């Protein structure tokens, strides 16, 4: 492995200051060193790998040599959540949750995706400038709570907004990376409020013994209750799904609006495509735009692992207990794989061209691939097509940079002037979408 000398260190630092994000230095280190390097921070020296070959090792062939569970704040927050447990415990929770996120459930979730999008967007005044980062979060939050827990949080948005943002901030990178035990103020109260809210939902449901018969449906929450899990473990899974299932979609929607705003020609082509069809199974350009948005700005830009057994990447060894990141961002921006890797170019996904192996991993891969991958993609397609059909979006041309929070977010936001279009939307067209 090439070492990081002082010249390279300076270039990385300069790029950090210029791009206001650690993604700049990561690109510099990847360009100068290659597919394997170590970040020499004081007290924290994670290894970084990227590219199809390394991804395959971490996600598939040698996945038994890594652990998902770490000692980060995310572990403190999510407890026994499916995202951060290993082995049989993980497989048990995952198996319990998969049916609720299976593609066959998607048609019934579509109605909720539309009505929640409609609720949020009906608040917009004609000609108003809205922040699509904030609006996307409202939509995604309403959708995840309604579809998985049958909880309408519309009237509670004000109450849970800050606790939700605080929980995301709690697990976002910060000084705790270098000093794990650094005192963290301002979290205890909002995190407790969010916990109380989730425990309240569980309690309410437990009291309704005939809920399934009366409502004529089932949902993830009911499934977890029927499986005999304790309130604490159900809370862990709910919070995991709440965060993993809405912060990612928020970022995807917001980045897609930003990219469309920055590329008016493609934006117009997408609008034309949506206007022409009543069949949301056939919106190839929109689908390619979503795929390209996930390539350039993958909401989860790294996978975080702890080495359980020494690993070897082309002769570079990582000892047990070290930290390993597989970088989705660097994988997606690899010039050796992607033509014009840094450019927004949705047509690269056209005519069914499939990226080779694990060189495209917005949802991870292997047995622990994102459980909500289909949900997230259908949601993006439904929400975007609905909004683009109902509104004209005009980008205000401000500067945006990727911010490394729990997800990769467009900061300071995506400010769009919205104007209602004359076209009416036939909501039947969304019903059969899968
Ligand atoms: C655009 C949307 C989404 C993106 C880009 C995304 C991305 C990812 C990625 C990259 C992973 C694997 C991380 C790793 O290897 O360390 C993952 C795992 C996961 N995602 Fe998603 N996700 C999205 C939507 C969702 C939704 C909607 C849900 C829930 C409804 C969800 C729940 C989860 C869970 C529970 C895991 C852990 C799975 C396991 O370890 O077995 N995600 N996601």
C-alpha cells in the first residue's frame, strides 16, 4: 500500500476545505493510492476499499470475516436493530421483516405514497420557493410511518420533527469519531421524546387485540408484535426502519430534484415522458434519472464494518478489530469503470445496460442488501412522477454541496420555485404500480 506523504496530506486537506466535505479528500486519496488505503487520523485509522472486487469480498465471499455491529453512536441508538446486529439474531429479525417489504406489498403502499405526497404538496402556495430537502423529508416520514406502522403522523409532524432530526444528528459523523466518549449535549431529551412516541404506538396497538380483523390488513408493526418480540426490541426495529427507511429516501428525492434543477433539458424530457404515459411501469427516463442520482450521490455512501478475522485485499492485510469502510461513493465514481464518471448522464443506464458485478451498489449487496431497495425505488418513482405532473419546479441556481450526515445530503438545501400545472392527475394510474 502506498503511504500518504505530507504533499498528499496537504492536497487532501485543501480539498476538504474547498469542497466542505470529506468526499474531496477521499477522491484524492483514491486517485493517488488506489482501491485500498488507510486514513491516518489521530486515534482513528479506518481502512477504505472500493470497486467491484473489494465490494464482492466484503459483501459476499468473505462477509463472515466482518461484523456490522460496531461501537458507534448508531449502536447506542438502535440497540438490537436489524441493521447493526450479526449472525442468527440478524437473520431472525430480517426474516420477520422481509414479508412487509416484499415487492408484492408495493401496490398497496402506492396509495399511501400518493396521498402523503399530495398532502404535503397541497400546502405549497403558487410561486412559493420551497426547500425540497425539507419537503422530501416530510413526505418520506409520513410514508414510512403510514405504510409500515399504520400510523398517521400528519398531526404530530411538529412534535416529532426535532426528535427525528436529532436522532439523525446523533449518528452522523462528528467529533466522537476521534474521541468516542466526548460529552454530547442536547440529545437526551429529544431522543427520549422519540422513544416515548414509538413506545406509545406499540402500546396503543397491543391494546387493540382485534386490530387485524377490524382494519382488514396487517403491517410490519403487527408482524413484530405477533412474533412475540419485547417492546424494547420492537422499538429498536421501528427506529431502525424509521431512520433507514426515510432519511435515505429523503436524500434520494432531494438529490434528484437538485440534479433535475441543474439539468433543465433532462428535466423537461422527464416531464414530457411523464405527461405522455398513464403507465408508471413505463417511465424509462425517470428510472434512469433515479439510478444516475443514486450513482452520483448514493444516500448511504459508505458501509461500515469491523474486521472479525484478518482480511487480505491484493496483498494488503487488515488485522482483526480494525475498522473497514467500503466506499459506495468511490465505487460509483471510478473513472476506470464509468465513462465521464463525474457527470450526470442518465442515458448510461438506458437500453438495459447493467453495470458489471458490484460496481453499482447503491443498496449494498449480498445477503444483507438493503431490505427496502424495492420500496425505496418505487417510492422515488411515484413521488417524483406525481410531483412533476402536478407542479413546475424552477431551480434557484444556488450552490449545493454534499454533506456527510447519516446520509449524503444536498446542503444547504434544494430551493425550488413551485408552480401548479394545469394538468390533472388521474390517481388510478398509480394504483397498479409495482
Ligand atoms: C433510496 C433509498 C435507500 C437507499 C439508497 C438505501 C441504502 C442502503 C444500503 C447501502 C444498505 C446496506 C448498508 C451496508 O452494506 O452497510 C442498506 C441496508 C438497509 N436498509 Fe436501505 N436504503 C434505502 C431505503 C430503505 C428503506 C425504504 C428501508 C426500509 C423500509 C431501508 C432499510 C434498510 C435496512 C433495515 C437495512 C439493513 C439490512 C440488513 O442488514 O439486513 N432502506 N440500505
